[in-house]
C-alpha cells in the first residue's frame, strides 16, 4: 500500500521578526493546565497530586479573551494556531471556542492525549478544527500504564486516533516521547513496534527526544535516545530516506519509507537543536506569553486585557515582546532561557 505524504498548508506572508531575524508565524495556546493523565515526564503524580493548586476559572483567560488575543496575534503575522494544555479537550465549551477561532484565516490544529476524541472528534471537525496530534508513548499496555498513570489504556488512544481519522482530522500525527530504559525496549523493540504499527497507514508517527522542560521530571541527558539511533534502527528494518521540509521552522525532520509505506518524523531538540528558525510563541491558560518552551517568565497579557487595553496597546505589547526575543535555550542548555527555573510543560503545552 502506498501512502500519500502529507502536504501542510503553507502561507507565505510578511510578519514581525525577533532579535535573531526569526519570523513570528506560530502560536500555541494552552486552554487549561489540567490533565486526566499523570505522565511521569510532564505531570508526575508526586508533584501534581490531589492537593496541587490548579488554576481556578477566574484566573484563566475567558473564551472572549482568548478570541480577542487570537485576532490581535493573527493580525501580527501568526498563521498557524495549535491548541494545547494540559489536556485541551478538558476545557469546557471547547467545541464552541474552536468554532470561534476557526473564523480567522489560520491553520488550526490541536494536541491531545486522545482519550476524549471518540466523543469530540466529529464535533471539533465540524467546528473547523483541521488536524490533531495525539500522544502515544508505547503500544505495550504495561509500559503505557507506568508512563501515563491513568485509567485509560492504549486501546483508548487508538480509538481516539481512529475517530479523528473518521472525522477528517487527517493526517493524524502521533507523538512518542522517547526515554532511555523506559519506553525504548531492548534493541529499541518498543519503538520499532510503534513504527511497524503506523507504517502503511495515513498516520504520521514522530519520535521526540526527551527534553528538560520544567523542573519536576528529573531529566538527565543519559535518558535521551538520540534520533539518529532510532533512524538507524528503523532504516535497518525498512529503508527510509529524508524528505525536504515543507516550511521554514518545521520542528520535525521528515523521512519516508522508500517502498511507499508512508512518512515518519523525528524531533531532535537535544541532539540537533532547531532554535535558529523557531517561529513559535506560547500563550498560557492564564494569559502569559512565552517566547520559548524553556522560558522562566512570560509577559502578562491578561492584566492589560482586563484593565481595558486598546487593540493598539495589545499590538504594541505583543510586537515589542517578539522583537526583543533572543531565546536559544536548546543551543546552550543552561538553567533557564532567562536565568530562572523553567516553566512546566503542562502549563504552556509542548
């Protein structure tokens, strides 16, 4: 079976640039800091237990505030918006919010653990969502359970992927965060099983190097499996070859199976940093704008919004912050991109 490779929508429009000449094109919006998983590399239960102080509703941006900021940010050049969390499908009224954001000329996608997609994929697609990325770190139920610490299982995630495909949210990208000695398996067996499962399907599997996002996951460079190691293992089983990037700022190195079995990707923030053409900013659920995944501090947008800032005021705040941006944490791997403890991934999305 020959699989047609994905062709993401490309919009070449003028946008503002930062201190390193990087164009602002992508915004990731965290809709909630809550999640129904407790993944050990993101929200370990010992740090995010029953007594954890999650954001209350009043602290989070309202739907109206999210939509207003999207309108301003799209006007400043953002052409791709990804909804994240926590788990974004836990956000009350998510379908209506997607419908409101979809009115803008943006490439609208969402990252999810997939557990709620069987119920929500169809209404989300009808509301204007274009694609989803689903997290799946192992096909082995025991490994999956140990990693995610949730009542959901592999079958639930696969059902979510199937529901997304049936709803037209295609191609579904499947993200696997790889940790040495955790979900790689002897001879990378678990990773090869994942590659084999998605080979010959429309889904695009992407292996992600384990990153030191936040401060609670106990990251060590010894836990990283370099992408080159996985590429070699897959290539030894089924020949693959690189594919040219579709757009500047793509985070994944794209490969395809030479025999037509589809596409596979590798995100190598540790072994091959891609800070040089990073085009992304992140908006937290409480309205903080972060210009790097590894940032320590954000720029408050909720305060000015609720204090009556005009559209011009917001445009100036947003554009000035991007123009000042000089982040390059993955190239330096210090204690934090701006000198303090890094914000948690669960707070600003991946």
